[in-house]
C-alpha cells in the first residue's frame, strides 16, 4: 500500500469488491454509538476511488454494498437530522483527509518545528512520530492509520494517554 501525503492509498488497480473493502479498511471505523451521514460516506468514497484510480459506484450501488456489509441506515437519526444516516460507523482520520483533500504529514514525515504532545501530565516536543517511544508509536500508528494525529487527538497507550497539543 502506498501513501498519498500521510494517507494510505491503494497500491494497484482493484476490483469493485476489493475497492470497497480497501475503502472500509482505510477510511471507516466501526463504533456502535456513531452515526454518519450517508452522503458524507459517499463523497469520501468517490474521492478515495478517484485518487486511487478506481471505478466509482453509483450512490445506490454504494448504499447496497454497505448494507451487504452490515452498515445500515439509522432510522431515528435519519429522522432527527432529516438526511440518511448510517449507523455504527464514522470516518477515520484518513477518511476525513480523503473527504477534505487535506492530507496530513505521514507518520514517518517531519513537521517543521515539530509538534507538541502530552503523555498524561508530561509535555514534550517531537519532529516526527519516529522520535516517540515504541509503545506510543505503536498506538499512534494503529489509531491514526499511518498519519501524525491531528491536534487534540487523544490516544490510549500502554504508558499513558497521548494527546497532540500543537
């Protein structure tokens, strides 16, 4: 898998089924309490497909394929927000990056001037995630899918709670 900025990217042309599988793995995380507008998921998917040179799906085909994978409409939330909402999913930081086109620094990249983070009460500065301890790097990479966490992101690690401050 290649990276687009700091965002995972499909390395070669895939079939339609693989394409949705890759999108779900990279851009969607399941959370029983989450709801996400269907239109937002579809826009993120179309940008993902475009940037990875994959064929697009129609809105209807996309919705049916999500349903086949157990991602269904949340009728209560859909009525409350007056638009179709999908239950139990949210965009990952990578999904948000595909949606916005704002690709963050790769986890192995360097941020000029570094970034400030806190582990519980101790504040530190690092130029890249590679400067962090193994335990912190492992948790950050798993949570942020190959990207440096956005400001404000809190991540539980084996050595305490990581939070990017700036």
